[in-house]
C-alpha cells in the first residue's frame, strides 16, 4: 500500500533543539489534536515518527487527499492567507503560532521529497476577528419615545415599550413627531450587532412607512390562508413582507 509522508519540523536559529530540549509534550499533543480536527472527518493519518534532534513530527497517511490537505493548510500559513480557513483550521494555525512564539522556533513543513513540497514558516499573523457586523431588518409599531438628551445632540426613537433606541436624523425627527404615539409604522432599520454576544450596539433609521392595523392584520389573515403550514414555510420572505405592506388592488378600490 502506498503511503504519503508529511513532516512538520520545528527548529531555531541555533539548531539547538533535541530530545531533551524541544517542544513540550503537552504542546505536541495540542498540535496533534488540532491538526486532526482541522483535517476533519474522512481523513486517516498517524504520527509515524518524532525526530528529537530537530523535533520533527512525521505524519503518514494512505490517502492522497489527506496529504494534499496538509500541503494546502501549511502553504496558506506560509503565505498568511488565512481568511478563508475554517474555524478548526484557524485553531490549528493559532496553536502553531503559540508554540512558535513560546519556544522561539520556526517551522519547516515538507513532503517525502522536498522537491515535491516545502514551506518555511517564520511568523504567523492571525486575522483579526470582526468586532461587529450590520443587519437590515424591519420593526413594526408605534413610537413611544422620541428626542435627544441635548438640543444639539443625536435624536432617538423607541418603537413599543422596552425596545432599543433607534437613531434618527434631525429631518426624520421632525416628520416623525406627527406620528408620536398615534400611527402604526413599519420601519426599516440598520442594526450594529456585537459579533461575540449578538447584542445590538446601535440602530439607525433607514426608511419608514405608515401601515394601519387594519391593513396589517388583513395581510396576516391572507398569509394564514395562503400558507397554512406557517408564515416561515415560504422560501421567499420578500413576497411575504410585500403582502403585509400592500393591500390587494380590489381591496383598495372598495376602501
């Protein structure tokens, strides 16, 4: 049976690593676990050798796909092309970086023949995780609060009790005053959301329109008859929203 060998070799400028002065066993264990998870299901390989004089970890696999996956991951690490890696792959790369920094070493990664594959990794720059992201959504209800803390400060509105603040422009504030506690509105807002917690950091008003309760619940009633399995059984949410927002032409004529 043909096997494919892949080596991850740690070394330093003085070439002083040895069986008694190398990467600690617990860190080697983390590398093995994280590499296994990075490759994912369907990959079979083993740790076939550890060479102490330069602390090289030699992996062997009967699968060409596993060998090629190892090559791809380490090539991308060398090129610092990490943005498209999976979460498990990034965890493996992060472990390599930790081991390199803690032990002041670099990495040579190569196949059975260095002419077939060889990369030298001297530093790893992990991409920064985004702190937040933006999401466009709709909010339905009446304005229960409007205004700002100072005359020249930013103005905010609240839709229904206990809702988060929505920032509005001075011109929006002026027009929305006429709807305060009176008119049912459908607002399109842009939310700034914390990447880790999912909490809403801020929200701004993009657009709004008047929607009476009568029109809204007519839309809901029509949706209930058209989608007896539930509103969310449809694959096209835009169609559902347009039905809620707009009355049928015949109903508009009757009104």
